[in-house]
C-alpha cells in the first residue's frame, strides 16, 4: 500500500514529517540487551537531561507508548495518593491531565481559562495560597489545541514561591522552546519522541528531579506506567523493564544527533519561528486570521478561524490540500470554528511556501475569494 | 553507530529478527488521520480477529507500548474492581500478572507450580469450586521464562465449566500456536506485534469478547490503559485516541501479509517447530540437555541447563556467539541454572545450523568438551 501515491508533507502536530536518515535508522533489528543498544539508550537519556539543563539534578526516563502515557506516568508516579494537583486548563491537553487525575483518583481542582487565554500566574498564586492542601501544579507549556504559549516561567515562579511542585506537559514545545531547569523550577516535564525533536512516534519521556522521583516508590496506579520502577530498572542495568521499541529508539537517537547539528533548541526553534512567520504572513495575504495575537502564538501550530465565505467547506479544503501533498489538521476548539496548520517536523521555508501555494490553488478550485472570517463581535 | 559491525541474528524471545521488507515499511511518515492509514489499522484489527477465529464474537484492540501494556490493559479493564482473579503462575510472566493485579488492587489468589511444571486443570477446577468469589482465571499460554507450553485448552474448559472468564497472556505463542475462539472459550487474549507475528516492537493488542469489553466501561485504573475507551475510540472514527506508533503499525501490517503468505498460524508454527527440532537435536549432539521434556516444550524458546564443565562460563559463551553473529538469551529460572535460545523471528534452518556451528566453535575456544549438565539428583 505505501508508495502508491505521493507521500504528503505533514503540517500537523504529529505524527509529523521526519528526515529520511531518521527513518533509515530503523532498518536494523537491535537486541534489547545488546551493549551498543544499551549505550544508545544511555546517550539518549543524557542528551534529554542536557536539553533541559538538568545535569546533576534531573534524570530522563523514557516510557513506552504515546506522549499521553508519559504524562500519565508522571502524574500517577509523582503525585502521592493523598496529594492534590491544581490543573491549569485552556484546551484539550489540560483537560486530559484532569482526566488522568480522575483515573488515578488524585484530588485535582481545575483552574480553567478560555482556549485563547493563558492562565494568570497571579491567580495561580492566589489559589495556592487559598488551599494549603494543594501539593502540585500541572501546566501545559504549549497547548496544542490552539497553539497558545502559556507563561510557564511565571507559573513556575508562582508555584515555587508557594512551596509547591510543578509538573509540565511540554509535549509540543520541548526541543524547540527553551525550558531551563536551572532557572525554571520543576519536578518533572513530560514530552514525546515525535514532536519538536523530530523522531517517530512510539515512546514519550519524563525529565524528573531525581530526589522527587526517588521518593515516589509505590505510588503509581499501574505497573507499566510506574516511572519510579522504570527508572530503577534503567539505572540497575541500562535495560528497559519491558520490551523497548528498539527501532523507534534508534530513530530517536539519530533525531537527537540531527537536532544538535541544527543548533539544538535555539536552532530548531529558529527554523520553526521562520516557518510560522511565513505561514501567518502568507495566510494573512489570503485573508485568513489566526485565533491568537502574536504574543500568545507559539511557533508550533497555528489555529486559523474558519472563513466566512459559504463556498468554503473544510472537508473539501482538506482534501484539496491533501491531493497536492500537504496534510493539515482539523480544529479542536470550542471558542471558534477553526482549523490548524503545524510548523514543526522536517519542514522549512520551501515547504511552507509550497503549502501556501496549495492553499491558494485549493481556494481557487472552491471559488473562495477570501479566507477572511466572519467579523468578530465586540467583546 | 549502526553499521559498524555485522547485524546479528537474534535467537531471543524478542525484539527479534524481522524481514527486510517489514523494516522497509517504516520508511514513510503516515498522518494518523490519513484515510489509508485508517484502512491499514482496520485491516490489521480484522486480521488479528481472524487469526483467533473470533469474527462476530471478538474484537481486536491495539495498545501502545510493549506486550505488558496490553496485558495490563486487559486485566485492568476486564476484571471489575470487585472481581477476583485466579492467577496461574509457573514463571516470570505469570508473576507479572499477579503484580499487575496488585497495582490495580484486584484480589488475586495465585496457583503456582514449579517453572518446569504446567498447572493442573483439575486443580484449577477445584480452586474455582472452592471459591465462588473468583470471577476470572488468568493464564500464560507459553511461559517464555522456561519455554513451557501450558495446557490452555484444558484450562479454558475448566474455567468455562465453572462459569468463570478466562484471560490469556499468549504473548510468545500467538500467531504460531493455534488459539481458536470457537472451541476454546476466552474473554480476552493479549499478545504483541513483536513475537511470532514478526513485527517490530511498539505496541501490543488484546482480542476480547465484544460483550465483555462493552460491559467494561469505567473500570481501568489508567486512561492510557483503558481498553474499553481505546476500543470505543477506534470504533467511532477508526483513529487511536492518542498518537499511534505509525511506523510500527505499517511494519506490522506488512508482517501480517508475510504471515499469511507463509501459511498463517500453521505455516509459521511449522517453521518454528523445525527450527526447534534442529536446535534441540544439534544441542543434544553437543551434550546439552533441555530443561523440558518434548511434550512440554513449545517451539518458541528452549531452556538448556548450564554445562557442568567448569571451563564453561556463560558470559564468554554469550560473547563468543555474539561475535559470530548470534545473540542468545540468559536464563530466567529459579529451578535451574540455565540459558535460553529462541526459535522465533525471521530465522530458518540455515540460521539454526549456523547458530549450532557457532556454538561448536565457541565451546572449542573455551576448551569445553561437552555441554552435559551436572547429573541431576533423583527426585
């Protein structure tokens, strides 16, 4: 079935387009006890800690499955049974953390703001002051539902000032937006092989403060998601407790080498910012309006409001772009009818300009003259 | 790092050697909402149900992660909070099921036999009769710790006769040993992409009786491992709830095509039995003695007793074989000092004979004249 038509560029939040060399790293079967495979894992874990500037204070622990598995392992292991998590929600991924807490039966008051509104760090501070039982704050760095950048440094400062622990879902930001453990206090951050680090999907990881993880034995509600036990196993002999996704890990190792070659977080972030700039400017020229103002827009994925023109139908738009070799993403918002276009993965300015040309062509096919949305009502 | 020396044959219980064409299926990035990717998933799920002859009664639900994740999703979702599981243990994987039950806080009496002794179906029947609170029996089809074949048909009959539900860990057997839902009643069987179906590691799956799964809403102790919710999501729109391991799934799709081309379960099982026969006979000629008598030996992995010759050191033996391009597996038993050699993966008679030649050569290098174990004491 593969190869029967063009392979499209994936302008999505993942699975995303990866380099040929990353995929070629999967053309070999590794024994999971192979010394060189164990060395690959060691190097991957060390590189992840270094990306967060956590050497000496933090450890990286991979978790089989999707990024959500890593988030669930982080919450279920690091929040004690009698803990209480203030969950900051402004989209689907914040809501998912609340759902994870409900499964794990952890008390979890929610501070929710609209999908286009970041949480207010002062309000976080007030809620922490008002409820001394809260032990942890859980926050999403870039909420992929909208593409909004949440003020993670200010949230971290408010949480630390109140003597509480911060758990971050940095799924769609890690590797492209800085997160420095030396200046931004957190107990753990969860992310995935398959976002800004441009590996293929198959595992996530948690970078945790070693002291917090060491204290978290016997907490997790599931063996597979027991981050403490996974860490102890890796430390004991360098092996995963249960069969690791060997090919995916080899691909990720290659992806980290390519990330470093691009200039690390700064270089990767610069390419994505340029992708995002080209996209937003090009879409503006076609009349499209992003949901978010520039100050709140992370260079990861951009939400555009649905055009007012009645000839615009999203399914036809999606299919037209797909036929031209570009895959975009439907919206996931309640505040606005919308769609999303990603800026991440092995894409650069030529692909972003190609996508814009495909969008122009598809609009012409549909007879849509402008992407301008319905005029918004005054607040 | 790959390519700097020969890629060895993996005579292990997995990750194992896969075909080049299975690995090449990973050289493409799939969007997880791509219609053809959704069709691949549909076909994979249908083929899995057909392998168990469960069409019309059972459904297949993949679970991200290793096979253990699938076992844990099966136990945590299908055993209600007030359920009670009789766990049959004769090795590490049965013990792991008991550990999963402890995490999920499910009552779980254990019926344990020695690692070289299968559970007695009559004893299962007695224990079920003696404790009406037991709702489920959990059994391992082939216990990979020793390679023993457990009497799954007789266990299924005893469980059904007592009106209880059977959950099977068929990790290392599914696809090579028959498991027919029409004649062997079970509520669910868990297995992995990376065993006898010869895919690469990255997900497991559960084939569950649809009525049992439909009744299991709200039971699972973790969102990621909620098999009911995963099934509902797949049925709703063909998509996984959380990012699927797209490349691994494409490889598995190819692996299933190759499995069918080999003659399905019968053809795959025949090759493994021939591998196993060549191995056991060749090892016997060198003096090595398998742990298990032929009637209990599954054609999956063979446990050999450690030779008595003091010049035999397992680490040197392992390294010598590895240098010659064959990876074997350490033992995992308490009853006997041992090592294991697998018969599964993309290996045939030439590779098994090659492994035997490498073993002969390595023994000669070590100055070991015979693989004969210490004389066993009379029982």
